[in-house]
């Protein structure tokens, strides 16, 4: 069922990590993208603390989904690896995950507020508000912090509609986004930061601005993602 | 009366779509420009969901103004096509139309507020506030949403002075702008976002800032656009 | 006493106009720089409505200081020419003048507020707040608008300390800056927009932020501009 | 004990000064970086008022730590030299110092407010709020202003944990940052401005946003900087 080799996935994950910089989502090394080969039970992720300019397809780190151990000869994986693994284990639809400290998503995370669905830009991608998680407890911080970050995120994700809201912000931390591939996850991370930015400006203009009604939310989300979607070229276009 | 061939118009529409990216008005594929050949009854518009880097003059989609049908062998046109067509049908002065999700215009649209004419930058292009439309009703959303978007926009446009305020923001959605050509429409879309941005900052500095008086509005608008305009080079310069 | 030929000044004015774009002070053609040869009584200024990419040293427009008439064979000068001329006539120290619609200076102008001297960045260049002029009267707008703009600006400039505050914002319009040369005027226009931006953010963080005391203002302004200035390299360095 | 020659340090200081521009921390010449050779008692710093494009390794100015005098044949050092020297004398851990007028750090400085630790981006680098100093007294401004700036900064730095909060903002002035090398100091200056920016946006979204608890602060700071740090590649990776 795997649609590509490990080497092809390595290249995809590498390119997706570079795309973070292209889209101005990262300062220094503050972001990472992973991808997964579910048949082989292998996740590929950015190495920890390596500059984007020094990344290569080869130094993407292969980690076993089952136990989180890197394969032999690999660099140390991103310190956020246990968060990625936990999400992949719980949500089979996820094929790529991104974590960044992108500016506007972080601002909402630090504010401890869900990002409301204030317009159609948001509704085109996120079928409702983007949740801000609860804070982790002290116990959750002290032991297995990164694993617990994944567990707390999971509390807010709908198992059967994982892709309906393909991103979240972790309280006082920052955004995670996911998708049907590593590059799709990056796409969603870009949108998340952009709608976070628009929402800030909207509320500055009108603090009483309201979320879109369910009818408009349905219209925009479903014309791109529903069974009768009519956005984009059909397969035989 | 047509001033250029369909092929020339194709190239103009293609270039105008690329200009959206050059002016930082679009994220991903979130924008489209159209142009019209009124003699032949043909509108040309960006294809749906195609990246800007993959656009060519050739893949601009030709659609019949009369019934909205693409000519044979064309890609699927932008999902906003019925909005563009409705505006071209109602307002003969329009020769180019742009829709984007540019950041600051969207913020005002999500805020549900007209963009006030706070200074001469605005008055140089827009002869009064830039209206924010009413929200569409649920019935208008459910059937023929994009067509109804055009109809709602039309409620706010002066038929005989279509170019006096060459743009609008659709409630909880985003901006549409128009002009005497596809590139002029893009020009107006750039100005719309810039004055939206300046208006936000102005009100942050002084929430009681007031709109320009009619006298200053007249002066600036008419020195560029009136019968006795004295801005720019005259034709025989 | 002229330190350069008309041709050299032409090149300086052209380069200074291009610098506006390099420093991101202009959208489209929304800015102009002039320079003056006081011995010959000639001002050079950007032509009206010409894109920056089409500017050349040769198409800078030569205008007589005495009567504002362009020399033979010139393009039409910027519509703001009478404002520039009025300022050159009244203030002999001015050797270059800039007008832009730069974003943050315009926001303060639209807000109708002086830009307060909130820190040393401001004090390094402007020896006090940057004034926002009064609005022009209807009579001043109706006849000789651009000339009257210059007259209103002049009400706020200290004749003997013209360079102590080398810029101003015109109510509901935008900034003018000046300097000891066209490029120095551009330099001051860049600083004006930057301190306008910093002042906005400062007051967002702390609406009660106060202006610098006279002592700190003196220290920073005078260490760069006073008789005993000790900033930069001395002439024989 | 010196790990590099004076010539190598010259090149490092030059590159670190250029990095200020690369990271968009400076307008014109508004920033300087220094480095120190403690064995030889020599500090290297940017010359005063020289454009970044004209900087070379060779024109970095060598100054004696003991008495602040430049070595023979050097340009005039940055006017902020006495501040850098005072900090190097008092804090042996500092190996590089940066001063800029970066926009968001200046805004907090002008607001006269500490930058609160609102999230993990901050906690990854700064082990608590970034202090804003008291204003200098008139006497401190009148005589030895730059030296006194260093003394006032020193009031807020923990002698034994100099690197725990590697930056500060000087009241109504701007940021200073330091590090284990000139380039590390620039890195910290970039982070300082970024967390200043995020903090502004956070408080705009939620004026009641709170600082991170000590537990989360410990976790993030110590996983990068503590004895058991597990971020980045280990030395034998």
C-alpha cells in the first residue's frame, strides 16, 4: 500500500522542511516536518538543531513508529519526535506533521485563545475554530513532556474527522499542523499562520467581529473538501 | 471596437494574474483576475486551483459571457467565475476584475466594516468609503452562491459611476476590485489593500480619526480622474 | 558656489528617487524627490506619474525656482512641484526634498497627531516631536492647493533651525522630509517612517509611554549634530 | 587560552556585523557588534557611522579593554564603545556583544516595560523576563553617557548567570544582547526582537495573557541549556 519508497519519502520530508523557510514560517531552526511510511512503520523527521541550509535528504532521521528508536547510523531526531509519533499512532489519516514557532500562531497560543473562524479564508481549510489546548500539568511537563504534548493535542482532535481541522495551537507554545502528505501539512501550517494573522487584525478593527455562520462555513469548506467539491481541476481535466 | 485580439487579451490576463503574486496580494492560489472581450462576448479568467508558477497565457480559460460556459478544450475556470460574469453583465465599464484574499482587505471584510476615506492616499483612487457588503442570506448561500455574491456586490455599485469606487469588500469574505483593463484592476486591488492597512494603523493611533471632508476628497480624486485632471503626463507629452 | 553641475544634480535626483523604492517607501509612483541648484535657480524633480523603472537621469524635470516653469523640452513635473518650490524659496538650508505616502507616516498624518519623541532613535535625527500640520481650509484647497500645502508646512518650520526637525506630516495626507542633499532628504524620510512605526508599537504596548526628557534629547541629537558631535568618522579619519 | 588569532576574531566580528543586516535588525548603520580577545585584552568593534556595505574585516576597530584606547592606525570606534567595554570588564562570560535599534525591542524599551516570558519561544533562550532598565539620571547622561549606559545595564545582570538572560533593553533606547561569541550574540539579538514582537501581538489578542509558569520555563530553558540538555546534536553525533 506504500505509495513511495523510503528514499522518495526522505526527499519529500527534506523538501517540506525547506518549504518552511521558503514560506517564512521559521526563524533559525525553529520548525520541523515529518512524514510516515505506515507499511514499514518508519517515520522520517528533521534532525535536531541542524540549520536548514545544511539539511539534505540523507540526513533526515528514520525513527521506528513502534518504539521511537532511530535506525542505526542516523543523527539525533528533532526533540519534538515523541509528539509526532504519538499523533501518528493515534490518527491513521495523518501522513505528514509540522511544528513551527510561526509568529501569529504563537501569539494566539501565548494568548491561550482558540482562533475563531472569522471568514471564508479560514473556512476554506478549517471546518471550525482552531483549538488552543489546555496547559500541560506540572506532572505532564516533568516526565515525558514531548509525549504528553502529543497526548494533550489528541484530546482536541476528532478521530474520524482528523482532516476537518488540520491544525492546532498548544497553549503558551505554538502550532502543530498535519495533512495527507508532508507538503500538505506545510500547506496547512502556512494557512494556519495566515488566518491567525487575519484574525488578529480583524479583532483590532472590530473587537465584536463574529464567527461565520454554519451555513457559510459549510459552503466554503465543502466546496473544496466535501463529496461534491467543485474547486480545482477534476482528475481528468 | 475590440482593441485587441483574444490572444492579446489572454496574455494580458495571464500577466495580470502573475502581478498578484508580484504585489504580494496572494498566498498559494488565493486570487484570480479576469478580462473581457465585449465584442466577442468572451471572458478570460484564471483556471481553478492552478499554481501561479504553472500559469501560461494558453491555460487562461475562455468563458462565454452569455451563459458562463467554457469554450471547448479549456480547463475548469476559477470557482469565482459566476461572480465575475455577473459583474461584467451589469457594469459595462468594467474591463477587468480581480478577487483576492489580501490580508488587510480581508481583515476589514471579516470585521464587517466599510473602509473609511481617512486621507489623500485613499482619495486619490476611491471617491468615498470602500463599502463592505451585507452578509448573504442562507438561501443566497445555498443556491448559486457565487452568482449571488455578484448580485450582492452589485447592490453597492453606482451604475453610472462604476469607476469612482473601483473596489469593494464582501462581508466575511474579501475584496473584489475592477478597472479599465485587467492590469488596472490589479492596480486598484493593490491600492485597496494598502489603504485598508493604513486605515487600520490610523485608527490604532487615533480611534477618533475622521474621514476627509468632501472638499479634500474632491480635490484629490478629481485632480487625477476629473475632466481637468492634471496628474501624470498628457497624451502629447 | 554650486558644488556640482546640473547634470550631476540630475543624476543625484534620479538616484534619490530610485532609493525611495529600494527603501520600500513607495507603492507605484507615490513619491518624489527633488534637488536644487541655488546658484542657477533651477530645481530638478521627478516627472509626474512615471514608473520608477522608467526613470532616467535625463527625464528628471528642470523647473525654474523663480516662476515654477519647466525649461524647454521637459516632461511635466510632479504635481507636487509647487509645494517643493515654496519650501525651497522660504528655507535656504534645504538642498533636497522628499514627499512619499509611506505607510506609517501616513497613518500618523491620517490620525492628525504629532509623532512624539519616544526614544533615542527619534532623538538621533529629530530634535523634538515631528509636527502634524493643521488641515488646509476649503479656500486653500480650492485654489493653489499644492502651493498652499507648502505654505501650511512652512508655518511649522523654524527658519533658523530648519534641519533640527527635517520632516513633517501633512494632515490627512502624508510626510515631507528634507535634507542637505537629495539623498540626505531620502535618509530622513526613511527615518521618519521608521520612528512613526516604532511610535505606533510603543503606544500599543504602553499607551502612557512618555516622550524623552530634554536632557536625553539633547544628548542624542547633539552627539550627532551639535558643535561637539562625536558620532561618525571625522574628516581626517 | 585564546582560541583564535586577532585576525580570525576580526573576521568573526565583521561577519557578525553583516549578519545584523541579513537578519533585518538594522536600518542604515544603527547597530554594532563587538568581540573580545581576553588574553590579549583587545576588543574589536564596528567603526562609527560606516555603512555595512563598506565594512571589511580590516576596518573593524581594535580597542584596548584596559583603557578604551584604539590601537594605532584604526578608524574611530562605534560611539557605543564605552558601553561594550564596561560590560566586558564586569562579565567575564561575555565573548560577544550586540547593540541594535531593532524595531520591536525598541518599542518595548520606549514603552519602558520588561518583555514578559509569555511562551516557550522565549523560554528556549531567556530564563525569565527580559528586563527594561531604569532611565539614566541627568547626571549620568551629562557625563560619560555611554559608560553609564553600561553601568545601568549591569545593575540588571546576574554575575554568575550572565548567559541565563542574554539580553536587555535600555529604557527609551533599545536592546543590547550578548553571547559566547559575536555570532551567538547576534543570534540572541534576533531572538530578542522576535519574542518582543510575539509578546506585542499576544497582548493585543489577550491583554490578560500570563507569563509561563516556572515549571514550563525550567523545562524549555533547561532542555536546551541545562546540564542534561537534550536539544541539538551531541558532540560525537
